[in-house]
């Protein structure tokens, strides 16, 4: 090949490379949202989601359950509140988890070797579409699997002292949407925490990228009766999910 031919070939390759670079630059970048940081406006920019304020009975089966709180558990909660009630407002996120929330979760016992299901903390979850990506570490999820999460069924978000530290509601909803789509189901349950306050959530898929959600009344975990209610609600959803897993087998 002559020098002239080499120059022509190099020029041809240069133009092809430039064209490829141009094509790459014109491909729009898919927006990626972190579960721990997504805002309500960001969530609504990629999915159609609204709170349903009309259905006042949707929580009846879940929150009006007949779970009995034993005297041993009630006494445990009395001691837990005596130790933590005055400090919850000053706890940082890790203090809140270790001193107050972890003992509650351990009493509920989100763990079953027999059914191969347990709670996962700070577990990575990713949901990708051609329009957006949800990803990040999830505070708490009750999921099929023992060594690794295989199918998440229930989420709790956000273990924060208050909403000034970030709104946990859109963060939880993004996680629940991800699980509904990955599991190929239409409904899922969850809860979010801001300091001492708990609210339970049901999310339903209505169509492609279209959802509605329902919020329960507030539970104040510094009050014994509300704390017992939180325990009953968590115990009920745990039992319900384990029964569902057994039926799937």
C-alpha cells in the first residue's frame, strides 16, 4: 500500500471514529435515582403515582389483625420505652437503629431457615428501564433467600430522626415500585419511619409506569399502645408473607 493510500485509509478511519463519537454523544443519558436521595418531584418525573385518599378500608385486614401481644413482649416494650423514650429525638440514625428499632425487629423475628426467608439490611437493589434507573442500598427488606436477597416482599424506610433529614416516603415508594416490577406483581406493602413516627403503606400497580399508594394513620412508637400496634402489624405482614412463600413452593 502506497503512502497516499495509507493516508486515505487513515482519513477514512478518522472520520468513522468521529462519526461513532458523535453518535455516542447524541444518545441521551438515562437518569439514575438513588433510593436514599430521590425526591417526590423526581419520582413523579418518571412515573405516574398518586396517593389514593378515598379507600378508607384497605388497611382493615392488615392493621385490624387479631395478633395477640404476650405479657412477656409487653413487658419488654415497657423496658425498651423506659430506656429510649427521652432520647429518641436526639438519636442519630445509627443510634435509632441499634438502640430502638433492632430490638423491635428481633422480637418480630424476620427470619425463617425453614422457609428460606429473612430480613436484609443495607442491601443493594436495582431496577432499570429504558427511561430511568432506580438503585441504591435499602435500609430494610424482608426477602426470600438466606445468603442473598432473591425476591423482596416488604420494605421499611428510612430510620431518620425527622423529615428535615429527607422525606422517606418517595424513597420507600421507589423501592416498592422496583420490587413490584422485578417480582412481576401488582401490589406490595411497606412502612416508613421518621424518628418516633411510623406509617404503613400499600402500593398498587395500575398500568405501565402508573401506580397508586395508600397511607395508614400515624403510629407514635413512644406510646406503648402504638408500639404494640406496630409490633402486631409487623408480625401480621411477616406471617402473611411466609404463608405466601409456602404456597409458592
